[in-house]
C-alpha cells in the first residue's frame, strides 16, 4: 500500500491558492513551487523523517529571485526558429569545446582548476589501470577477481562511452548480466520495504555473471544472445526491422542457476556529465514525478528511493539503468566489486562477488596490502576515480542552428518526448566542487523510472523499480556514439541499431510518443533523428 508523504500533503495545501497543475501539459513548466504534485512513496520510506536531505521537496539553496530565474530558464521553449540561449553549452561552463573525435567523451570539465586537472589525469590513469591476480610483484595492482568481467574500468566504458552487445567474435566485455530474484518470504519482503536491499542474488552465482577468472579458477559462464527479427510498418508504408533478443548462459561452471533468478542485460553507459547529474536538486527531479498519473497524460514517472550505502539515509537513486545508485562514489565501488573484484572502503569484500557456494573462489588469495590498508583500492584511489568520473565533460552541441535540427527539435517536443526526456535543469548552488555549482545543463532526462512496456521488460525488480521500469537515460552526447565507440547500439541491452529503432522499441509510457514518430512522414522522422544526432 502506498500513501502520499505527509510533508507533500502540507506543501500542496500551502500551494492550493496557486495555479492548478492537474491539467498542465508535461511539456509546460510546473508553475509555482518546485514539488511533486501527487508524489507518493512507500509508507516505510520516510518513517520518522519529515524531509531527508536527499528527498527534499523544495530548494533551500535559492533566493526567491534566483528561484524565479531558474523557473524561467528551465521552461521548455515554444520557439523553434533559432537555438535557445546557452543551448550550445549543454554541460554548462564545463562543456568541452574540443574537436568531436574519438576522444570527445574523455575531456575534463573546462572550468576545473589547474590543480584539479592534475587530479583528473591521475584518476584517468587509475580508471585505465589493469589489475592483476594475487600474488604478484606489482602489489599495488593486486586483487583482480577472483571472478571478474574485466581488468580495468576503461575496458568496459570504452573511450568513456557506451558499451556494445556481444556479436560474432566480439565478446561481452562492455555488457553483462545482472542476476537477481524477488523476495520469497515475509522477512525478505520486509528487507526490501525497508530499503535494506534492492533484491536478492542468485545463491550460487551472486548478483552478476562473471565470465572471467584468475588462473586456477573457472569463470562462471558466458552470456548467450539470440536475436529474432520483427518488422514494423510505419505510417508512410516504409518497413523497419527490429531485433528482439533473448538471453541465456552457456557453460555454467558451478551448477544451474536458481529457477527464480532473472537475467538482466546491462550495457555500460557513457560517463559524461555524471558530476552535474549528481548535483541536480532532488526537488527538481521529484517535481516531475507523478506515479499515480494525476494529470492523466499516461506518463507517470516515479523515483527509486534507495538507502545511501555510506550514510544509511534514504535518498534519491539517480544512476544506473534502474536509478538504483545514489552517488558516483557508490557506483564506482559497485563496479570495482562486481566488474573487477576489487575491494574498496565502501565495499570491503576482497572476494568480490564470490558466494559461499563457490568455495574455490573464496580460497583464492586477495590483493590486500596491509601497508596500504585493509582493502585493495584504498581511499586515495576511490577519491581520484570518483573525481575523474565527476568531471568528464559533456561535449558542445553541433549543428544546432541548422533548419533540419531545429525542425527535429520541434518534433521532439511536439511528439511528447520531453515528457520523460526533460531538457534542462539548473544545478545546486552549494556543491562540493564549485565547477558543478549553479550550472544550466541540458541532459534530456527526468532521472525517474518509467514503465516501458513488456517488450523492453527484463522481469527484474531493483528496489522500487519493477521488472518493466527503467530510468530515463540522458541523451546528451548520444549523437557522438558512432564517433566515439564505432557503433550505434542503443537501449539497455544494445538491441537497437539506430536511433529510429530505439524510438520504435518504446512501449508503455513511451508508447504515445513512439506512435507519433511511427505515424510521422519521413522528413519529420529524419529531422527528429538529426536533432538527436546534434546532442
């Protein structure tokens, strides 16, 4: 059972004399206070806390004058005759103006200091570092695995960009399978309700299938993907072929998977702009949530409320395909543990994702060096990798003033795409790094969960995300995918081979926009794609 959070009730009552938001189209700015009308959360989610900092429903960092400025500048445009002011710099003052080449996603934020540039480069070196199995003569690089998917962060986040699904001789380096099952008892359901866990791992293979292992140990198995082509006829009679994947595991090394374990393919996403996303005010994200669809636009959007792994406080998940992670540092710790098998202060398990059923794995030596502390990647490593991840710059827009791109932007708005892909935010004033403070940014995401229908469903619940819900991915940089990564694979599993295919896979809450795109004439569809390619 769900009920409105009491603080939101009070805020709504306080705003009853303002303009009604109930029938406001989602492409128009919410007028009035920045709060989520009709937002509901689990009854247990905020027990004993009126307004946790990570779930604040109003901005306290802005004066009334600044609040008015923010509301004005983030209001979706209705003028598509020319670019908007500051639209070129979609990552704010940190936007990279470097050439749009293979290194377009690997530039540091343009507004960090000279000293911070040095820290960025040190973090980059650690991001590219290949870890090795223990024991070895390197010592400081010891600790790989024992089970793992890759030896370095960069090997999954290719050129700091998007991964690719396994095809032909290309392995699954930059895509992996999450393994999880739902709660099966009252106790487990209580753990999920209290946000103590997101779901439950496979009892043998853990939370992630790891196909590689250190010498003397077998990898767990290999992802296998089968595709079936299905044709879609558009309104003008043209036909597009979509490929529908199905997933299995070959060569399971330690027995069968639990019959209730679900397989969720996850493509590694681009790394750009993460530090800016981290500094969007919770209130501004929650302002777009409407889980009960009170404005009857068939689009809900709900936050994934999670427990911060560092503080233990309830907060807003904003990273990961299901918005299951609240911070970049926690995301980095998860990746070190699950992808490489490296322990950190945040996740101090030197055995990585080995389970009690994998006894040979648990018996392998680890890479802990007592002179460096009790984990394989001590705090200075995490500090630098986190800083690097927070300061990968968003590239500047391209061709944004051409007639076709402007026409495509108009189609993007009028088809309702911005109902989920929210164009603009202004970050918090008080940020740990002033490079991210009070920046107008254009991520084109609301960072909320949306039901995308059965065709995109993975059947795997993650916290408050159901098996058919996904976080709206940011679109900035999407037009440089081929330039940076040499491919055009999109969506959480890379099934879409073009931007048009990605749109045509939208179901559920994205169905109306998808149908408008499918019904449009070729010129309008091409223009919309050209707009996306300019991001």
